[in-house]
C-alpha cells in the first residue's frame, strides 16, 4: 500500500509548544507540514521510532548575528547543531544593508568591533551584491541553508546610508533625515524585514574606539523610524542600552514613547550587570507597569550567565596584554604551548606587569574571583569556591600562576570561564527569575558573533538540559520550557506558521534523547573565509532535526539536505 505521509514520528513524548502537559503520540508530516498529531493510522515513506524520546517544535532563536555568514555559508553552525530551525538576525543595530559602495568598509568595522567578527573574514566573505535592504534579502534568498533565517534592518547602516559621515560623528538627525529613515524602514518591512534594531550602549564600538551611529539618537529620531513600522503595519523594534542610572528612567520612558507611537512590539536586552546588580529588577518592574498600561514590551533574557572564554585558542587570555605573551601571540597553538612550558619563559612572563591594567577588558582578564575552570563537559554554574582565586588560596600560590598552568592543560585547548553578566551572586538564581517572568523572551545567544571569545549559541540545549533536568529543586516544567523557546518567540515576531506541533504548522521538529542532552566544551575551528577562526560547540542528544519536513541532522550528523529558506514578514510583497 502506498504511504500516506512523507514521514511519521511514532510514539514520542510530545511537548507541543503550547506549554500543556507532555503526551505520548505520533506526528505525521507531508509536503513540509504537520498533518496529524496523536494516533496516526496511515504509514509514512519514512518512519521514525521515537519511543522514549522527546518531540518538540524546532527552536526559534530571536537574537543572532549571522548577517555576514548567511551570505556565504549554507550551514549556520553552531546554532543548527542545537535544534535551532529559525534564526532572527540583524540585532543590536549592526548589519550590512542598506549600503553605498563607499560605506562598505565602515559597516565591516562596526560589525568587527561590536560583534567580534574579524574584518578580514568579512572582507573575503561578503560579495556586496546589494545596496538596498530589499537587494540584501534577495541575495540571502539565493542560498539554501540548514535552517530558516529572518532579517531585521539595523540602525547603523540605515543612519549611515541617509546621513553619511554625519552619522558616524553622532550628529543629530534633521527632520529630513528622520523622514528618509522612516521611508526606508517602511520599505524594508514591506520587502520582508521582520523589524528594526538599534544600539545605545557604549560597549559597542569599532576596534578603533569609535561608537556606533545610533548611540546618541534622539527620541524624535527613534520614534520617527518606529513610525516606519507602523506605516508598514508590522515589524518589531529591538534595542540594547546601558541602562545606567540616573538616566535609566529617561531611557525607559523613551522606549515606552517608541512603543506608544508605533503600536508595534518592542524588546530590549536585559542582564544583570555585576557593577549594578539590582538594576535588572528595576527594569523588569518598569516593564511590568508598561505592559499593564497596554504596551507590547518584552525583555530578552538569557538562561545562564553571559561569559567570556579565556584561553590560548581564543583572542583573549589572562596574559594577552603581557609583553612576553605578545612576543609569541602570532605563533601556532602547539608552538606557544611548548614555549610557555619552558621554565625560563614562564618565569619571565609571570615577573612582568601587563601593558594595560585599567581598561574594563584588562580588569576582566584578571578578576580571578570571577574566573573559573570551564571543564569538559562545561560547567556553567561554578561555585564561588571553584574560582581561580580560591584555587590559588588553597594552594598558597599567586592566582596568575594557577591560571597560567590551567590554560596550558589539554595541550592549550583548555578554557577558563569568566561570567560578565548574570553571575554576581555566583549562582543562576536571577536567571531563573528572568526566564520565569511573564514579560520576558528567551534570546541573547548571539549566534554568529563573538566568534573567538564567547560561545552561547547552545543556550537552547542548556535551557532544556539544565532547567528541565539538572538543576534539582529549581527544575522547571519541560513543556513550559519548550513553549518559551518555540511558540512564545514565534508569536512575538509574527512567525505564526511555526513553533507548535499542530496540524497545519510547518514541520520544523526536534526529536531528542532528553536524558543524553548536553553540550561539549567549545573548540576553535579555522573554517571562516581565509581560514578565520571561530568557536564551535557540539551537542549530544539530538536524534533528528527537521526543517520544512526534511531531516537536516540525524544524531548530530548532517544529512546534506538544505531545506532552510529566507523567511520574509507576513505582509511582505511577493
């Protein structure tokens, strides 16, 4: 008898994305859609035995930076290794369209500085076969991938396109400038952009220390651009800010003014800064009040600490700015390890003073109270007593010596973990409060960015494995966690055809051996254009991932299929 379905997943434990109780059932797929859920009598051309396995919608990652990589790469690893089937890029006000030929190098500088993507990689990888944002979307559409992607128009390129050098000098936009940006934003949304993003943080700079163009944009400018979303009738507004007191109230009121005037959803990045550890609570309280007043505002939060990886494979380690290390920094890993193991070099370096002792980065490199062995598998909730400082105190040795020895372990492939947000109390309690808050969204994994210092693209895997299984008495309901990473994100962005295991929905599906779900320690690959380096991180437990009804990965191995497409906004012109 001829099979009625393309694929049937049999007898899995289904977390359908609604947050309801898990249930045992079958899922039938045909022509890229889910057609039956429950008891499926008809057969499939392919049958998958999912008995004892977790079946979820594909994960939707709303905060990535694949804007460059997506123009040359068919596989958006490492996100696609961690169950992500839809990724939203163009966050934090940086991107590559619209752009005039003369401004291409400036956009590369912004992305290099803000998102730690090497300029040489972008120069080699980007073919710049676009000028308008619509042209950029068309270029993205010409490549098939292992996941669906969505793009937002970013403030940096938009402002530079309209204002030229005045944008980089942070001059105030004129009414004419604002009107032009409003039109271009409206057109980008009409052509398929999912929204607009901006950055208002001093942490976002080029490598030369120049701020991003939107840093000091006025309320009138941001409201004017947001009205472009209203004109188009769809799209979200995303921003990142420092939220420094005493300007927090003014900044938050400006965000509320944007939400009020455009009537569109607004999200902002939220984390606990260790220097001001209680500000996140005030921001959430203000968010609650704004939502109660009818505004569509959500905070994007992370399921664990945001942390830098310090080691000889990456771009930073505790000795990066020591004169002796700089002498060998450009040598290969094995040669550096051999040199650093010699007693003479070790004594020479440890007797030195670093060139930089005052910058925020320099302080982080040697804040040994907040630097820990990462381990393999990685430990993302290290105890205070496991810090380098405490190791050193127990051994009665200087902390720098302990750190030196640790980064040489495993032939120099070892990493130290330095949490910079969400870990002021040396635990993940505040992350639990953030992810369980009614007015937050899960995001901030930054896939495609910070390629030599941060590896947070496995947030999706960590969310389920840690908060749904490993954290003891703080464990959260698994069906609810799946909803947070699927349907909640889909609804906020208007991606209403995905995020649920329901008939008629896109067949983006994960089949997971939940008991084995985990991540390996990150490692450095040299597979970017020109041999550029980036951190990758493998996952275990994903038995199968489907995108548009087609298996893309089976037991972590690519099937070779590339069913992923560019997803344009619902009202985009054909």
